[in-house]
């Protein structure tokens, strides 16, 4: 079985991006700028944002973090986003989710200029992706997609099963696989016989947040399995795939941690650079 090393793939991607940023600096005499808005003091969000900032600086991007207390009014955040939309020095805007209860996530996402939406969550980018047009693609599914392509460059005609239908991962993942001419099945908590669906798959992408849901006897031999889940359990951090069982049958499998996670941040940097390049046209 091939263990898909997300850390190495992410490091390779960052290396390529670093070269690209250096070339852009020579050509335009400026570098892409990623601005992150962080609200409140939730520990996971703090860690994510620190990692994003560190990675951005490592590849030569400018990175700025705007911090607000949990109690910040929604209109203050929306005004700040509008100001960043107008600021030509800002290439990408990311508002770290989840948001406090009193701030409307949909409003925040829709206020971001689609051309600066590095998360790819704006309805215009979602629509462009599903129509097969140029768009920002959400970072996690983009990372999954790049890992799958490393193992199998030609996905045409393959059967893919996406477990989970979130806007964050399941739906955009489906669009990326469709674009590659896969036959895609989206499954979710109401799916009648999830095991039977998974057994049909050449590619499984699991993103539901249920620890070790996908078992060894759900996976046929030679399948590529991408595990997006990160679940805290008594055993420590585990994915949505039973690693020990599935590693015995799969052709390739991502570990948790060290699989999809590192690729997500690398893809955020890629999206920031792509937004910058489109704005220079």
C-alpha cells in the first residue's frame, strides 16, 4: 500500500510556490498579500491562523492578521471586509471560521469580493466551480484532489464516492472529480447502505467527522482512500477511516494526522497567489 505523505506533498507545493512568488516579485515588484480576520480566542482557530501566517511568510507572501474580540459587532467586521475589498495591496481575504453566534456567516462570506475569496466559499465561486469556469476552489478539497492526482493522474471513468455533503468539502470535492470525468456518488448520514456504496468505489473521500467510520470491509482492493476527518478520541487523533483495517486493502491511503491537513494550508497559499495573478491581468 502507498501511504500518501501529505507533509511531503505540501512541502513540495510550497517549494514551487516560493519560486513562483520570487518570479512575481521580479515581474510586478510586489508580492501577494493574504489578510486573515480572526474573531475571538478559540484555541484551534488561533493555531490554524498561526500556521497560515507562518506558511505564508515561508513562501514569501505578505501576511496580515486582523484580530477582533469575540464581542465585536457584525457591522464592524463587514466594514473591515469592504475596506479590504477596496485595498489593491490585498490579494486574498480569509475570515477564520467558525464565527461567534451573533455574526452571520453567510453575510460575511458574501461580503468578500469573489476575486479575493481565497477560501472559495462565495456563491459566485461555488457557481463558477460547478459550471466548470475559473474560480477559487476551497482549500481542503483542492488538497485532496492534488493528492489523488499524484497517485492516479488519469481519473477518467473512475467511480468516486464522497462521504459527506458539506459546502466545505463534499460538494466542491464532487465538482473537482466530475471535472476529471469521474462518476461521482455523494453519500451522507441519510444514505441507506453506505458500505455498499463504498464497495463500488475506485476512490473514496471521507469527510463526515465520525471516527473510523469507513472499515476494511467497506473498501475493495486497489482503492485510493482520502481521509479528511480529524476526530479527538480516547485513542488520540483519528480520521473517518479505520486506518489499520483499510491500509490492508487500499491501494493508497492518507494518514491522520499528516495527510490532508498540511495540503489544506499549502492550497490556501496557492489560492492567494492565483488571486494575485488574476488581479494583475
